[in-house]
């Protein structure tokens, strides 16, 4: 067993966006930070569509210029009804008047690798292929003692003053301590892969993330994400009860790969996806992500805190996970710094205080997600259209909704809760539906956010011309 004698200020489990962001901020503040990551980066990951509110973090972390060189741009989101008819296009630039309105679609392998290398560049010790096996608090040596094994199976011990668990959906501490709880009614399974040779429609060429309804009985939806000019990431999210029933049915019918069969069956049930994928082929195996929507009953204690998916995971319908993880990491890094400095000064931020804000963000998202799935409220594929038609009367609600879809989860919670309550108020819904019937969406109408397609795909197009 190798014992790392020096006591670290902070030990971080996991090098995804949460862990690497926390590591960079803390290392910049001058702390001794060791980050332990079980995989060798770059490694694949789901979660490729990013929100405009991430932009400021990219600037602060000093990776923005690198992002622009590597990844496709995302000017907005288009919600599409199952039959391709009803649709609502949300261009962030309609309300956000700064460069952040043009967000990003990323290959997570490259994105996570870029953030992890940046942590090391900023002074954190990054150890890959170092899997954490056990955490013990209050040992004779230190507040926190972490046992891990490297790629050769050799054991290592790391001692530290404080632990940040950013182990993602592995939920290291929550599992070790049996704190993990599932979130009611949001039990879903996602199936996804990348596709090439796709017939891109105009909105995909315009860089829009597409969110496609799959019908309420499945409580399902799909994402279509143009991560390059010639490649789409397409995922299907389904209610777990529905998946279990389909698994039984498909297996009984002799289907050897029920996951692939179900994924394709659901994709091709949507007319919109059917026409997109007529000549396309998959570029990698199908990835399955179950165990949806959970939280850890305890998220921090005397010598530890959890951030990102290690603390809580919500249905990714609004592409919120990376921003929630990175901004939580920023807040927690600040509060860890204040804690080490004895909470001196006026602007002290305790871990508890940071967590009030973080819990507020997750609570708001939970409500927003449930609104999306509620068949009794306004359909998101129609809501954008409603705002386009009635924006003079609904200016405030219009702007608030856009900010929420863009990622404004950490502020003004009361106002957002009021907005979401309004959107599910039966009187408002009834009035809206009456008006909508008189002003139906034009079936073929595709709204562009007006960003030059050469700008949207500048990264992959320039790669193509240089190779
Ligand atoms: C189907 C699906 C679609 C999604 N779509 C989006 C989207 O479009 N946009 C978006 O913003 N978010 C999306 N998300 C959410 C997003 O992927 C996550 O919220 C985000 O990756 C969280 O970052 P993290 O750093 O907390 O965890 P992760 O990115 O998972 O990183 C955790 C890291 O910890 C490491 N680790 C785990 N256990 C150990 C251990 N014992 N020892 C050492 N290292 C360990 C892992 O190897 C991993 O690298 C999606 C999620 C799913 C499931």
C-alpha cells in the first residue's frame, strides 16, 4: 500500500464537470487539491447540450476560446410535437443580449477532458485511473482518509482536511452511507447514440437542439442534438414501467438485443425522426442510462460535501445537468474557502448557505420538469408559439420563461415559482387553449435563430478543410 504522506486541503472524487470545476477554483485560491478519477480521460459521457448560463463559467475558467475552437454552437431549442406538427422555437438571443445567447453542443469526452486538463494547469494534482474504494472520516491522521486503487490494482491512501464527492451517478458517498433516495414519478430510462449520414432539416442546420414529445402514456421524449455539421446525438427517454413491459414483450418475441430494438422502435414511431433517419446509420453502440432522478438525503457534513450528480440527479429534459453541476461546484469552492478562512469578512458563504441556493435551483428544476410532463398544462411545443403570438401581453412571463430555459436556476426562485404556478393554473390553461385553437401553428413553419450556419459549425467545418 502506498501512503501519500502530505495532507491535502481538499480531496475530490471524480473528474467530471463538477469535480474539475471545484478543483480549478480551489487550486487557484492556493489550496492543495488532489482529484482522483477512476477512468482514463478522454472518456465518453452523455449530456452534450449546454445552457447559455454556462458561458460565464467558461470565461472564468478561461476555457471559452478553446470551446469556440472545438464545439458546435447552440442558439436555441425547438420543442416538437410527436407528429412533427406543433412546434415552438426558443432562440436565446430573443431575450439574452450578450454573447452567451450562443451556447454550445459538445462531445463530452473532449469537453470533460478539456476541463480536467485545465484543473491540472491551474495547480490541482489530477490522478486518473485511481478508483476510490473507501472513505473514512476522523482518523488519527486526518479529517478524511481516502483509499483508492490504481490501474495496476495497487492500493493508495490519501489524507485530507476536506472531501468533495463529485463521483456523478456512481454517488459514492450516498451509496456508501445508504443516503440515496429516488424521486417519485420521475423514474425514466434513456437510450442514446450518435448517428451519421442524416438528412438534416433546416432547424438542425441552424444548430437548434430538438426536444420531441413521444406521447404521454410513455411519459417520454427524445432529443436530437446536432453536435457536428455531419453528426447527431439522438436519445429517447421513457418511463421505466413502460420500458419493463416492452423488455418483456420484445424478449418473448425472440429479440436478442431488446435495448436496440426498443430504441429504434420508439425513434421510428415519431414521424419527424423517421424522416430524419431514413438513410442514417449509428456511429457507436447504444448507451443506456437508467436509475433516473434521485437525491442524497444528506449532502454535506462536517468534513465533506457532495456536488453535481453525486448529490442529486434530475431528468435531463432541459439540459440542465452540466450547468447545475458546474455552478454548484463554483459556489461550494467559494464556501470551502470561506470555511478554511474561519468565515471572516462580510460576504461569508457557509456550506449550508451555498446549499440553500443549490437546493433552491434543484427544487425549481423539479417543478419545471413536472410541468413538462403534465398533460393538463400548456404543451411546450405550443408555448413558444403562444409567446410569439401574444408577447406584448405576456412580456414578463415571456422573458422569465426564456431565462429559465437558458439556465437561470440559481436566482429569483420566488418569481419563477409564481410563473410555473401560473402556467399550470386551470383558468390560464383553458384561456390559452381557446386562443391557441384560433391561431394554430403553421405545420411547416421552421423558425431560424438567424445565426450563420458557418458560425454554428465553424469548429467541425474548419477541421474538415484542414484534413
Ligand atoms: C440521458 C442523459 C442525458 C443528459 N443530457 C444532458 C444535457 O443535454 N445537458 C446537460 O447539461 N446535462 C445532461 N445530462 C446530465 C449531465 O450528464 C450530468 O448532470 C453531468 O455530467 C454531471 O457532472 P458530474 O461531474 O456531477 O458527474 P460526471 O460527469 O458523471 O462525472 C463523475 C466522474 O466521477 C468519476 N467517478 C465515479 N466514481 C468514482 C470513484 N469511485 N473513484 C474515482 N472516480 C469516480 C466518474 O468516472 C466520472 O468521470 C444528461 C444525463 C443523462 C443521464
